[in-house]
C-alpha cells in the first residue's frame, strides 16, 4: 500500500496537472487558429506604418511624422461611421471615381478634416 503522500501525488496532484496541461494545450491550439485567421492584421499595420513613413520622408514639408498613427485612428473611425448612409449617398450620387476620392469626400462630408489633417493632405497629394 502507498503512503498517503504518494497516494495524494498520484490520485490528486498529477490528475490536476494533467487536466491543466490538457486545458492549456486546447487553449493554445485555439490561439493558433485565431492567429492564422487574423494574423495578417498585424502585418497590414506594419505595412501601413512603413508606407506612411515613406510618404512622410518624401513629403516632409507637407506631412507630419505621426501620419501612421493618424491613419490607424482614421481607419477605426471610418469603419465605425461607414455603417451610416453617408458614403453610400456619395457613391450613389453618380460619383464614379477612385477609392481615394471617395475617402476624401467622406472626410469632408463627416467634417473630419480638422481631426485628420495629414490624411486630407495625403489624399490631396
């Protein structure tokens, strides 16, 4: 017969440790699935930052160094508002043009030019 200490280790402690390891492995596999589906967002953000830095270097007189942060905030605001009919009205009004022009018009319609001045300048360029 085992001593009480060994019995506790085998029947309680190791069972808890095995359950914990199984739960952590399950959680880790779920994180891998989510990372595989949404991991590109971090790469996109890095590409946006790099592209913004290139633009700022090229147009130092016109754009400020915080363009990448402003772009990040603008995208969040844009996606928040895009559910409204403002952009659809602009598109439905016969405006046949590029996404950049539609974004520029959206910026003005929503009166966001003071909030995102670098984006307005970038779109004008």
